[in-house]
């Protein structure tokens, strides 16, 4: 087990450069020996000025800095000034503060201000090595994450440059795959079935299909079948002849109006049995009759249908025609729930903000950990409500007023993307990420291990040997 831990340390520290800034030669030497024997390259600096000079000369992966650099100095102010200089010029560089017990309060305040961690003198070798390893591993993960995000951004820009995405806001791989599929099948003159929960964005996917289709310059007619009573549904879809029923006038139906273009049928599961039969006929032949007429009319409208219903279950229940389902289901586009694409939550939230408003850090954490049963629609409404009710232009978690949802204590409801997002917002500090996710630190470690996520070594688990 120890050999495995030693190899893990060497893997993390090899070819990494650590800058030690301390006026004590004994401290610099001790850290040089400790870190070098595990593969790190160590640079020593005996003053704040020498440390800043070293940072300008060559790349450094991590800084370990003292809080005082003169024998007579005891306030820690020199360390505070140095830390602020480093953070200003190198905002992403991890910094570990070396501090005597009398400066712990100052060190804690600096950690809140962005320092990575602090280590009290005399330090514990095992705990210090674990802290260094975790910070270097986190830095590697951040670099990989930035590279992935750059690749994703380039792929999104390339897709948006070639096709009309109708302002679709997303960052997740799931939505990129969906948008790519939507534009790829848009030119094919076949029916499209879009499935997904309420409020997830089925209509904007329909809009993307229509905007990139060969019939994009033709009519685009939208019908919410869920808003139409059964008695009016057929008249709305297929039109009426004068006298078809009391007070009826000759009226063009939606299919007739969509001729040469596209018709979008939302809430398909609400279509009546008679409406289903007539829709099947339109799909098969393009023919229909107005209500009260024997004259057959034709339409060349492409059909895009959307539903939040489980159509196979409705078929088993005898409430939806199986032949109609297979006619419509030539191409199915499934829109995932917002909770299944965590990477989209914060970009969408920022998109929905009123001009001049920003999101506070606690609001970002609240948005990321909420599960959004109402999907994008609920998120949009929450942001608009918070902007209306906020006294300031910074929206806080309190202004969002998101409901508290009971969750399993073991974190089994939390997916990979949610954990990665929480770690990103918490700058890789597992304890903070666990707090934001509503878990204990140990529960988060177990969940990460189960999902195969790289788990930072917990200093509390490491057997300590005094250094």
C-alpha cells in the first residue's frame, strides 16, 4: 500500500516545479529534500522580491511561501502582500502558506481570499506532501478541463457557423450531439418525432430542424394540441366548411396553411383517436378533408411532432395508434432533462439574466445543485423572478428562493457532471464541493470512487509522520 502511495506521489510530482519562498535556508533545504525525493524540481527564493523575480523567469506549478521574510518581522503582513502580488499576476497558480500558529487567523483569511491551503510550522511531511499532490493533480485536471472546454467551444462555433441554431444556448456534450443530429436530418423530407420532458426545449429543436430544412422559406405553423379541446381539434387541424356545425364558417385548417412548409404538432399524446386516424392518413397520402366536406385536399407540409408522453406505454394502454407511432418515428430526437446536462445550467442562467444583472457565487452554487424538475422553463422563470425581486443587481441564492428537495444522504442521486461542476465552483476543494452538494465529505469521496472520478487524496486519511 505504501509503495502504491509513493508511486502516486511520484506520478503527481514528477517534472513539476515548486517555488519555495522563505528567508530560512533550513526551511528551503528541508522542503527541497522532501519534494525532490518524490520527483519535483524545487526552486528556492529567500525573499518576496526574489520569489516574484523567479516567477517572471520561468514557469512554476506551485508556490510554498512563508508569511515573514525578516527575522524581526512577526505580523505576517509581508506574506499577505506577497500573496496578493502573486494572485494578481498569476491568478491560477496554487499557493500554500507556511505559517506559525500565531498567524493561523491571517492564513485562514487568505485561504478565503484565494490561497490554496496553509500549513502550520513545524509541518507534517505526509500531510504537506498530500496537499502538494492534491493541488498539482487539481491543476492538471483544470488544464485538461480548460482544453476540453476550448474544444467544445470550437465545435459549437463551427456548428453555429455552418447552420442556423436559432440562438440555442448550451455547453453540454449531450446538447451538442442533439443539435448536430437536428441539423444533419433537417434537409430530409421525413417526419421527425421530438421527445423529452416538459420545459426541456423541444420547441427550439423543432425550430432548428425547420430553419435548416429545404422548406425553411415556406410557412411554419405551430399547433399546441394540449391547448385544444377535442371538439375543436379536428377543425383546427383540417379546417371546416360553412355549415359543418352550428355557426361554422369556411375556415382553412393548419395543415392546409402549412402547405409547402412545416407544421409543428406539440403535445402529440393529447391527439384524439379520430385525430390520430386523420393524421395517419395525411402522413401516408398527404390527403385530408375539411370538417363537413367531401372534397379531398392535399398538403405537402413536413410534420415535426413533439411529446412529453411515453408513447409506447400509451400504445400498450390502447390510447395511441401503433401504426401512427411508427409513421412519425422515422427520426426521433430526444431532448434530455436539464438535470441530465449540468453543463448547460449556468450558461442558460446567465443568458436569462436581465441586462446589467450578475449572479453571486452562492447563487451559482444553488443553481448548480438544484435538480430543475421543470427544466429550462423553470430555470428561466426563476431567473426572471429573482431579477424582478432583487434590490441589487447581483442575484443571490436568497433571491432565487429555490425549493429544498429531500435527497438521499449517500449522494446516489448526484451524477458525474454535477460533481465535476461542484468541484469546479469550489476550486477543487472537496470539503466545499461536498457542502454545496449537501453531502458529507466521505459520502462525496465514495460517490466519486463509484463514478470512477479521480479522487484527491484526503489528508485526514494519510498516516502522519512529524517533519
